[in-house]
C-alpha cells in the first residue's frame, strides 16, 4: 500500500522530469522580412589565395569545424571599462583543435588528415592527441556585421509552467528531498572534503594551543582518524595531555 510519503516523492520526480523536458524544448523561430543588425561578429574566412586553390571546397568544410566566432556590440571589440579584466580574453582567438571525441563522433573524411598535425595536450590529468590545422595562414580574421534573420517565438505557457515548477521544487525541504531521491551527493569529490577537514583540524589545533581543552581533545581525535594530512602529522608530535585542566595549563585565573 502506498503511503503519503511515496505519493509525494513520485510527484516530485514527475515535476523534475517535466522541468527537464521544458529546459530541453526548442523554441519555434520565425524568419524576418528584412534582416536586422545586432552588434558585430569576428570570425575566420578564406583568404583570396585560398579561394583560388583547387581544394577550396575542402578548406571551406574544414573551416566550418574549426572556426571560432566572437560577438560584441562594438566593432573594435575593445573591452569596456566595467569588465575590462574579463573581456581581455577576446583579443586572443586561435583556431579550434579537433579533439579525439569529435573525431570519433563526426567521422571526418580520410583526406582531411593531411591538413592537420597531431599534438599532445595535457587536459584533465591526462594526455590526449588533438588535431591542429597545419596552415592557419590560409584563413584570415575579419569583423563583419552580425545580421539576425530569424527570431524565436515566445512560449508564454511553457515559461509560466516552468516558473511554477521551479517555485515548487526550489523550496528548501523539497529540494533536499529531491536531491536525495536523485542521488545527488553533498560532496562532489574527495579533494573538496579533504581540504575542508584539514581546514577544520587546523582551526581546532589553534584553539587547543590557545588553551581550549575541548578543542584539543577534538583535534586529537580527528588527527587519529585522519593522519594522512601533513598538518596533522606535525600536530601528532605535540605531547598533549587530555586529563589536564585549564587551571594547570594557564595558571590560576581570577
């Protein structure tokens, strides 16, 4: 027999599935009669010499895969004063490298292999072999107007339903219960947990040295259970006596 808790949990899971479905929905687009300019676009184009080559079609197809596009509301792409530090990255715009998962998934033609050179790149604690274009001088970087030829149609019913579901699921009690049902862990990795435990042990260590006996006991116990941290090994070398009282340590207090 289903209890009230089971019914509520199934309702939360159904709302979460509906929310994910609304997130993935593709909006309908309507084409404009006259294109409208919205800012500027900086990307790569074939040079005049590359257009006259016999393999210009192959170069055009390769450029679609490795091209990098940047958008800005100013033609000079100069960083604004408010967020200058974050926008300085737009000055560097190299061509993309083709990663191994893209080669396996896209199944590029075999004739493309002579246009690339294999380079080893260290990413995410491992070396991977990426493809880098051999002749980047065949492409040139240009700034052209960004023309908008179609606009998405607003889905008022879907947006209102999404806001309603999020208002229900973002409640603290319901969000915690949903995370538990979905198997979302509080600690995403062991490194974050280890750093927080080390920081907590150092805090207790400083309190114990200052004369807090309870903090000394807690720090000693945590050091016994987790002796892998280097700060705790130094803490283990100190001779603490659990039975000492604050009066014996710091003298008689008034």
